[in-house]
């Protein structure tokens, strides 16, 4: 069995076409750690993790460098490697930056393993490549830019967009939503994301007022860890409630599901625990009838959604595009997984050098 020989992690700050503005803060550039997993077969597995703020990049790199001793000489078989890593940190706990770093290693292992088997990831995990409907994910842009971006997305073939809201007044966010609707028409999907900005009573009040606007879902209206509060909101509204991007592991997903916190599920492959964590989350979604969408990491998520029974929507937000050798393909609003062996993640080294943080 192919074994690991080294790991390399590089912090980069990648420019974004538009800053990611939310009710909870702004990401001006994309803080990523690029991971290369080297093997004795000469195959290199690639993955990246998203740090949300540049403040996390050096701690994540230090974690990954320190983890090298744990994984060098280990089999690259991803499930065995993931179990080895989880077992090593059972006493400490398995969340936060540590879980993000371990998920990055696990995703790189899957890339290497799929390359060794000469298969795209989707086939390796038992799925078939198939088109996954994508929506273009936007920010808290204000009325003029929100409309401009929505129109551009529609012209590019997308059948829906998500816009971040949580403005100081409900009248302002209603004006944004109605302006977008007027520009793109009644059949175009509009999702809204509060990024945890509201109290439970305010979320219910605003959610009920949005009921006539044809919104596809309302995302994270209140604090993400308040599953009971989200459950109150979900039961009070006729519009679907979406959450899950902040679940650290399938165990947190189960707490949310048991509380009836949402009627849709959105999984972040990094936070859920890599490919192994995603597959567990996919099984939970299937058993509880939850349509499953992705959060970020579009290149690997399209493989995972194609193998998920309740696949719903892929979030298109290109946080890594400038450092990737080849981006994910979108045709007529549908995302297509790469047919090349692996996950489709590979580096444009000239760009990596340009955006590398010393």
C-alpha cells in the first residue's frame, strides 16, 4: 500500500473578485493553506483549507507541520489514515483548527488515493459523475451591486443566487431582495443568508415577512450553535431554513437534526471532517430526508454531492480559483466533476508564489 513520505503546507492570501461581506464581518481576500501530501509512489495529493481570517494561517501551518511525524510512514488509505488521526487526539478533543487541519490531510489523502486508482473521486466512492445544480453565492452587496451581480449570474447560466442579508433595517434587505427579483424574474431562485445576525424573535418576524417574496431558503438566521432556537424558527416559518456550514463533524449535525433545527442541510467538507465526514453526513441526511447542499470547496464538493442520495445544490464561490491549475466546470448552471483521476485540485505554481505569505 502506498505510504506517506512528507507533507508540505503553504499559506496564501488569494484575491477575491468581490469581498465576502456578511452581517458578521468581511473577508477581503481568501486565506488558504495549500496542502501537498507526498507518497512513496511518487504521487502527490493536493487539498486546501479555508482559514476565514489571515490570523489562522500560521497556526494552521504549524499544526500541519507538527502533524507530519504522525502520518509519515502511514498508509495513504484515507479511512485508515483518518481513524489514526482521530484516535491520536481523542483526549484533546476533535474540533476547531485541529479538525480543519486533519480534514485537509484527509482530503489530500483521498486525492492521492484516487490518483493511484486512476479514478475521479466520485467513482472511487461509488458514485457516477452527474450534473449538480449550482447557485452563485454573493455577499451583502447593497442594492445596486446585488442586482448587477444577480443579472451577471443569470446571463452566465445560473438558475439561482444567494445574497447575504442582515441589514440594519428590514426595509433595506426587502428592497435588495425585491430589486433582485425584478431584475431576474419569478423563476430564478433567490436564497438569503443572515450569517447568524438575528435573535430568534427577530428571525421569526423577518422570516414571516419574507414569506411572500418567493425565497428558496433562509440560511443561519440566528447563532449557529443554537439548535433549539433554529428549531423554533423552522417551525414558525413556511420558508425553508438552511444551516450546517458550521457543523464540526457528523456528531454536531446529529445534535442539530435531533433538535429539528432546519429542514435543509448544508455541509462544509472541511468542518464536517473531510470526505469520510461528508459520507457520514450524507447518510444522516438520507435517513432524515434532508436535501443536502455544499458550502465552499466546490471542486471536491461536486464529487461528493454526485455520490449523495439527497444532493440538492452546490454553492459556487470561487475562493481558490487564482491558485488552481484548472477550475470546476459550470455549464448552464450545473457543476460538473472533473473526470481526471483525483479531486481535480492542482496548483498554478506561478500564482502560488505570487500570493504566498512569508
